[in-house]
């Protein structure tokens, strides 16, 4: 089941979490690169502090994802896909990636898939464009 919701609801969902997200980028060899990251809102974008490898990945490949893990074992993970809008930094601890969210979903595995159920319990927070 998916329910489309506006950016304000995504903002509320992110602001309600007390966990750091994981930022996922793609390395030059095509492998995922995943790091815990500090973040803050900057208007309708997320400003994410990153290391040198993540900054290089974000500069080379604009699609990224952020994953906030659930608080409880059976809770929802918050997954936000986005596009890199800016990259800043000298590599001396001041690196920043700006992210415009394009899609978001609260996701958890289904409790017991059957033929009548889907394999996951998802709530869409932000519809993909188009």
C-alpha cells in the first residue's frame, strides 16, 4: 500500500527521528558506499556533512539515498531518495552535500506474507516526479 504525502510530511518524519541517517552513494567501481552522516534542513533541501570519498561520489553521480533505521526491531525505516544539488568543501572537514528529496517511503518487512499480502509494509511520503 502506498500513500502519497507532501514534503511537509517528509519534514515531520525526518524531524521526528532521533537517529543519524546513512547516506548511500555509488563509488567509481559501481559499488555502494554507505556512511553515517550529520544533516540539517536548508530550506526544502537537506545539507549533509560528508567525508572526502562521499563528496567525490556525490560530485560524480547525483542520485543518492538516505536511510534512517527504525528505532524498534519491527519499526519503519525511512528511505529518502534524492538528487545532489550542490557540493562544497576543501577536504579538510568542511565537506557538504546538498540533497533535494525526490521520493520517500516508510518501509518495514511484512509480518507474514501470504498470497493476499505484499512482501512489505510501506507508506509513501513523497511521490517521485512525473
